């Protein structure tokens, strides 16, 4: 209904198309055992940083035993 708005929107859309990064598909996979710390999932991150606490200590006592195991 607003011709000026339509024209300005079309100009903006052309400009926006030139900076668009790809088709938008994202696949996030976290694997490989226990993960300690933050996981950031998404796409096209810039100037992003974060810190995490140290990983917890590994359980002692060998395979199949925990520190709370009364049979040890």
C-alpha cells in the first residue's frame, strides 16, 4: 500500500542478500565421551569468547570401582 516503503524495502533486501552467509543450514554435534565445559552451538559466531572451570578429577580406584564402593 505504501509505495515508498515498498521501494526502500526492496533496496534493503538487495543489500541484505549481499551479506547473507550461506543457506542457513546448521548441524551441531557433540560426541567423543564426557564433555567438561560450555558448548556453544549455532552458526556464524564472531568475537565470542568464554572461560570454563577446570575439568573435574578422574575417579580413582581403577575401572569398575568408585570411591564410594564398599567392596574396595
